[in-house]
C-alpha cells in the first residue's frame, strides 16, 4: 500500500475530525512512524484546546437585558393581538429561562425557596442534554481541567461524582450563566443515551438548608438540595425511584469529599 | 395552536452566549459585538419563515450574523460592490477587547488571544468556527458563503501563523507585553 503524500490540509482535517475514515487511517500510519508529524499534530491539538480554554469563559458573561429582549418574539401590535396566546406561552418560557439572569433569583435569595432553582435546573438540563454535538464545553477526557476550571469560576472546589456504578458515565461539563453566580453543570450519559445532569452552585451566606426534594418541571425530574453553602440539582428524564437512587449516590460521594475522604 | 412559524425560545436564548462570542471575534470589540447580536436576533425573527424547524439553529444564526456584519461594513464604507471579509485589511488591526472582558489570568491564554486577534479576520473566524465552535468544514463554508477548499486553506494559514508566533516567543514571562 502506498498512500498519497500527506498535505497540511490533511493534518488540519485530521485534527478537526474531518477526514474520511480511510484517509484518517493512512494519516495514523504515517504518525506511527514520523515523530515530527506526530509532534505537529499534538501542537495543533494543544492550540485548539488553548483556544477553547481562552474563549470559553466569554460564554459565562451575563447577558444584557437588551439581548434577552431581542430574543423575544417581536410584538407588532396587530400581530400581538392575533398571536397573543402563543406569545404569552413564549414569554412564560422566556421568563423561566431568563429568571436567573434577569431577576437574579430574587425568589431563592429572599425566602430560600428553591422552586426557582429546580425549574431553572430543569430548563438548563433540557437545553444542554438535547444538544447532540456540544452538550458540554469540556469533555470528560479532560476531566481534571474541567474540574479545575469550574472550581476556579465558582470559587468553590467542585467534584464530578462517579456514577459509573449506576451505569452513567461522565460526558463532561460546562459553566452555565444561569444566575449572577455561575453554575457548574456535569453531564452524564448511560448506554441507552439517556442523559443526567448535576448542577452545582454557591449559595449566598445564610441560605437555609433544604433536604432532598423532588419536582417535575416541564417533564424533567429534578432532585435538589441545599447543603451548607451549595445548591445541587440532579435532573433527568428517568423514573423517580431511579433518580432517587442516583441522587443518594451523588449526595454520599459529595459528603465523603467534604469530610476529606479522597474521591475515587 | 397558532400556525405562525416561530423560533424556539430556549434554543434562541441558549445560542446568545455563542453569538456574542462569535460577534466579538468578528468585530474585535465588545460594544459593537452586542449591537451585532441584537441586529442578528431581530433579523432572525424577521426571517423566521426561512428557518427549517429541526435544523441547526446555531448555524443558521451564525450565517445571519455573518451577512449582517458584511452588510453593515458595506454601508460603513459606502461601497456596496464586491464586499466580503476576504483579504480584509481591517482584520489586521489587533482587536480591542479589554483584558478584563477576557477574564484571563493565565499568561499563555492571554498570549494566544492576542495572537488570534492579530490574525486577518477571514482567517480568525475560520479558526474559531473550526477549533472553538467545532463546526464541520461544510457548515463553516455555508456560514461564510465560501468554498470548502477556502475554509481549509485559511485554517491551515491561521494555524501556521499561530505556530510561528509560538515558536518565536517561547514561554518566557519577561518577554511578554501586556495587552492594552
């Protein structure tokens, strides 16, 4: 077999996962033999990941109200009357999603009422779990970098609990601009491609603790609890018993981490 | 239920952070970037009948943003003919996103942001769409209305430039200049 010579375009496409499998296999044959090209590929990968790491924090910037308004269906007056019911439904949805940014979670802060938190967690879960290509910002392959980054942005040491025992592997995680405080999201997936997310955020000092609670928001089941300085929400479209089992596993692991037992 | 076509709000909201980021990459500054996002969202609502439900909303929004950007620039230059971002001399000016907006403390990340900001805008956007947005080459070609071959050659040139910079300035903090 005598493959065509490698071009720079081949290497770029290889790094970006854009090569046809046959050609990618040829590239891999060359990589196995050529240290210089292997180094070049590693360098391009490093460049990609540095770029993502440099630009991803921009995603967590709070969204200006003008842009939240612009995302709303424009209301020409005649149209408004004709499509009022639809618009009202859309506005409700928008309010739910935007409440974190816009109302700054007044409800939660004032009364320690976590209703808003559960709803927000469910909507956030629905947004990202449904994203086939990019459910997370950083994939599980770079778990250490993910955890370091999220801990730094939250100002809180976070961990990605190991849910392999329940059949759910870590997909990765992201930062969510759901609040004036950033929220960390870890995404998990099982063999049936069902996804779970665990969201963690810091609570203001003095927030009262909340024991395990369960809510169904827009078809998404959410177990949530507030513990010391953190609020947690486990969201997914599984049955309640399954969610509870996993929720307990998460809670136990986090409690172990807090008391200094190393997580494995 | 009304049959009026609409755009899915949660997805539209979820796309805003990415639109803002791409707008910053395009315009090189934060205020113009948000204006561009606002105009893009307005245009998306106007053209909502053209969005095929179930297709990638993000790619569609990016395409709109690119067109809005090119048109705005055409108006600014009063030169409606043959305008594109290709071979754009403005792109050679370093972007003016303040360090604070970059939220970066790590020196090597600030360095790479600075170098990306120095790439010509046509190479910069292709690099960001491929490496950061992880779009397929065909998607990038569609967003920018250029052939796939052009996407690949720009990408290759952008990476080559960053590489030369990285090699020319090894990680010695003393040689770094602070981005103003």
